[in-house]
């Protein structure tokens, strides 16, 4: 059985990528879409660190060589965190959260939901008279479609209540705008004389107010302990509703609010 946990980003989140291009330190991306994601190992490592009781930590997450001479698999599996809605600045509407059929279809499958994916350019805020400005893109009013049941695709909780202007873009346009909307922080290295040592470096991050989610469940090897492990993991989540994921912890990066 798959269960879902939502993550609402409270601050920019940086998860290190596998490559570095020039002076840009990228973030983890899906190889087939190039979209940002949070690796399951990042989430698992943070949750494992919050489990202070050793016996429960071993049962949920398994052992490692630092803690035990015998490696054992834990009862809980955790998936990668995917994007659901990402905020983009708009000259006409302040902030608009965007997604695309591919991302919404993926989310529906994880929920076991057979609802139809909304049509491209569906939105819940256009009156059909004014154009929508997104970064360098302009969407004509006549191209937008009124979206009545948009709340089905946005968790109706206090944590995500701020997501009130949503727009479904074509897959290729959504990927481009998400790429343009990632945070890029300029960093420099100073020597002992507080002079710039080398050139500038840019670090990417997923912006705050992004909504993501990941799936989790119990492994097939959780013989006789699956029910207890399921309950213990849910309690662990309840006791740690604010998590700090990824790097740059000393800069206040990576704070997320999570809920089921």
C-alpha cells in the first residue's frame, strides 16, 4: 500500500546534483524530465536522524555498519519527492502556481485516483478578459479555460491554503518556466584579507511555497512488524512536522512543513 506525504517549502531548498556545469552548482534533477526533485535518500536520512530510540530506528530504517556488524533492511520504504505545484511570479497576478498534465497525472497515479487530468491552460482566476503575464510569457485571455474543480488537485488543508491561483501549462512550457523560476544564489569565496578569491559561483534551489509530495509504505520483508512499524512511522511524522532537508542548513535553507 502506498501512502503520501506532502511537503510545503518554507524556504529555498537545495539538494546537490550529480554534475556541476561551469560556475553553476545545480540541484538534483530527474534524468528524463530535467525537473527538480528531492532524492528519497535525503528524506530517509533526515527522518532516520529524528528517530532517537535505537530499536525503533533499526526496525524502521535498518542498520548500518557504524551501528551494527550485521546489515538489516528496515520495514519502511520512502520514495523520491516530486513537484506538484511551483510558484511563478506574475506581473498581472502577483504569484501563480503552475503544474502540467504530466505532473498531475503522476500525482493521480500515486493516489490511486482515476480522475481526468485538466486540459492545458486551465486556470481558476481568469475572467476571460485580461491576459496573464508569466515571466517572459504572455497568455492571451481567449486561450485560458475556466477550471471549476481545481480544488481536487490541491490538498485542501491549512498548510496549502495559500495556493489559490493555479494554472495548468503544457508539459514543455511548464518545464521551461520552472527552470526559469528556480532560485539562483550568487556565492563568492574570500581569502584571509577578505578579498574575492576566484570567481563567482551560482547555486540553484527550489523556491519557497512550492508544493511537493512523496510516497512511502512498508516493505515486503516486514514480517509480523508491518502494522507496528506503520504506526511508529506515522507518529514520527506527526512529531516532526517541520523538517530541514538538503544542504545549506546554516543559511536556513531547506525548511519544509510536512503532512499526510
